[in-house]
């Protein structure tokens, strides 16, 4: 029998990729309309995908708890499993690789907000609400201009520059969204084989900006140099620009080497394969560097 998923935020990065992956896997996909009754929309759904996120980090301390309350209420009303994309903010500067056993010791306000959000899902699972939290690093999606990779890191790649927001030799976790969505659908398919609260790291790809610049040079046949982003801009504009203020507190992630543990996903999905990193980067370069090759 065909299963039904209600996707929240289907026009966004994660939600959009989840809608595609679920459709490909044979699910009936319903797209939630913001402002309507979420619990009513969830009736008959087997899965609720929480792809909602305040744009530009706007008003996180108020909106994240509100979204969480609505999603949990919808899960209770429908009996659906909830799928949540987690991030690395709750870990702060803990040593890695990060997984479900890593303590939550956030060093930012947004990290504390996300840690509190996750606790609510974990507590709800203890009383019967099945939840899968699939945790990834910075999202990668070639067609999404708002992503940091597209907006900042590759912003001047056509000029032979790769921009670093911090230490160019610090390892950084990235999640290619089509892969993350594909993995999420496969995990949902495990059903009762997963615990009621499954906190699963999606390792994706981890690389430094120095590695990225070298890879782009090899793929394109063009020399690349690393440009340091002028962080003082965040300090100067923070009082009047909300996005700058919100991004400023997350800059530590571009200095603190980190990666997510690949082993939990490998144990659950032994046949799992990520899209090759050369292919992922080449897709990001299409339209930016005319001479980019596939890297095969």
C-alpha cells in the first residue's frame, strides 16, 4: 500500500529534496501550506517531514519552539513518524567525530535553541512519538543560491578565488542534500528496526577549503587562490543587519575542525554510497566555470 508523507517546507532546500526522494520511492507526497492547520493536514500521513526553518535565522528563539510545538502536535494527532533534519550546532566545540553519544555543549545561542528543540523531540519519543533526527553539516545544493557554498565560498570562483570564512585548513562537515534525503527515505523504510528516537549522523563529505580549492583547480584546469572573508564586516553590520548578527556567532565552525561519524549510518544502511565528491563539486561549478570537467 502506498504510504503518505506530509512535507513541511517543501519549497526549501531539505524539504524540497525530501519531496523528490519520497516521490521517487513511491510515496504519496503532500505539501504543507504555511498558515493552514498542520494537524488537519497531517491526518492520514505516515510521515511528517519537518523542513520548516525561519529564513535568515530570523527570530529563532521564538519561531523554532513554535514550529516544534506544531510538529509534535501534528505527530500526536496523526500517529505519523516525524523526520527532522538536525545540525551540528548543539555539539559546540566538542572533539569528534560527532555522533549520538557526543555531549550537547553548545557555545552559541542558536546551538542552545537547537539542543532544546531536540530534547523536546527526544522527550516526546519516550511517550510514543517515533522520531528520526538525521544530522548533517552545512547543506550543499547547487541550485540553491542561499547556501553558504554558493553564496560565499564559491561566490568569486569565476575569478579564480575560493572564499574561506575561517581557517582554510580546518576540516568542515557538509551534507549534499540529494544524498541526505535519499538516506532519510531509506532510514524511514527501516520502520520498527529503529529506536523510537533515532539520532543518526549523516557524515556526507568533510573537507577543508584548501582541499576544495585544490579540487576545483584539478577539475577545471584553472588555478585557484584562497581569499579570506573579511570578518570585520559581521562586527560592523551586526547592529543593523540581523543575518550578519546571526552568522557571526557561528563562525567558530569554520575554525573548529569537525566531522560527523559515518559508522552509524553504515551499520543501518550497509549498501549506502554517497555521491562522489568530485561529482558534487562539478555540479556546483556548472555555469560558473565553462571549462569545468567531470573529474572522472
